[in-house]
C-alpha cells in the first residue's frame, strides 16, 4: 500500500472516532449537575433572564436535538457559541490555540534536545556515574508533579532571584509582535523584533521547562534502554572490530536503529503535553487552550469544552498518524498496511 493510500484510509477512520468523541463529551458535559444559563446570567438574574439565555443558546431543546444541531454545525464550521464570552467557539480557539501550540512545541524541543543526548550518554557510560545521575534525574522527573515543579520554579527563579518572569506571555511594556502565526517567538523573528523575541523567550522558558520535565525524563529512559539493547547487537560489535569511528557507530549504526521507540514515545508525549498544559497554563497565567478549558469548566460552558476535546482528539490522531508515516522514512523495511 502506498503512503498516500495509507494516510487517506487513516483519515477516513478518524471520522467515526471523532463522532464517538463528540458523543462521549456531550454526554459527560450534560450529566454534570448545574445550570450554565444560570451561571452566565449571574446570581441576581431573574428567571425570565435565565430563560432568555437558555433559548438564545438552544439549551431548552431536548438533548438529542441539541446533539444533532451540534454535529450539523461542526460539519458546517459552526462549533457553537460560548455562553461566557458570547463569541463563536472557533473564534476563541483560534485566539487561544497558538499559545498552547507554542508552549507544547517548546517543551517537546527541550525534551528531545536534552533527553536524547542524555539517554545516549547514559547508555555509553553504562553503570558509571553519568548513567546513575541520569537515572536519578529521570526518576525525579517522572515522579515530580508538574504543578509542584511550577510553584518551585516560580518561587526560586522568578520571586527569590527575579531572573525570569513569573507568568504571562510577553512584557506589557514590549507588546505582542504583529500577528502572523500567533506564536510570539516565530512572529518576533518574522518581524525582526528582537526585543519582543527576548521577552517572549524569557516568558516561555519556565512554563516550557516545567511542562517538559516528565517527557524529558521518559525520553531519556527510553533512549537509554533502546541504545543499551542495540549496542549489544552483533553488527555494532562488528563495526567496532572493523575500526569504524565510535561517533559513526553511535549515530549511523546504533542510534538509527534505537530511535524508533523514542519517536513513538515523543509522539505520545506530545499528546500528554497538551493535556498537561492545563495545569501549567493556569499556574503561569499562560493564555492558551488549557486556561480556556479551566475557565469553561468552572462556568459549565459546554460548547468550548466540547470544542477543546474535539481539537485535542484531532491533534492527537494526527500526531499518531505522523509517527506511523515517519517510521517508513526511517526504516525502509516497514510497509504500510
């Protein structure tokens, strides 16, 4: 099967998965006790005002009709409106998504750039002090909750020493760069606004470091384990016996064959990072989808919650598809089926 046919089949299979996701999310949001119309109207609102809001957003319709209207709207590009902001959900998602994407990509970049070399060093220096140090770090990184690490970094780095900002995306005195992608680092580079770039990077570092800690530890452990297995293979010993340089043995022979499980873990970690961004964005006041999800959940704003779940479902599925396609480019022996 060609790559194009494989990708098309996977995309078609994505449709029933997303339909099931919307049905599950719709059911869960509607069995939660509470009245979103009452919360949106306020504690002093009269019953007539609450009923007006309920009619305006279709909350007085039977649940099957509400779900049918939602699905029809999704396929036509209308994901409903937020009861809290009164804006279309798609407008809010376009505003909040770039911040989350920037944070997740920065976190994964940190995790990969540090975790893969650290795992290689740990495997090469097996049972020596670099290996023991990396294993201790990996254990701490996996065990330490992200919210606790975030608070520690805020207190120690931002408050005690004042080295980095405590929250937000950019200094208010600098201002956001011209909007192109919505990701401040990229937009600052495109605009050649180096003051905005400096401020965006300083604000991004602590949230990205916090969010990447678990993924970094997992990637380190996975790379170490895979490298140890590959370094014991006959072809690696043969290459060394032929006098091939150690750098070439590690990169061209060992790492290329050991990187497959790490790529799988990185793909899964991207999905976990998006889910973990909820706490990190809330603590660092990072205006992304995670913070938007928390505010929507607190006010029982169902349409944004369903929209966020749908976005996460699509992104997670596309990440898995990209990882599967990437396998074929790394290892020609893999065939798509």
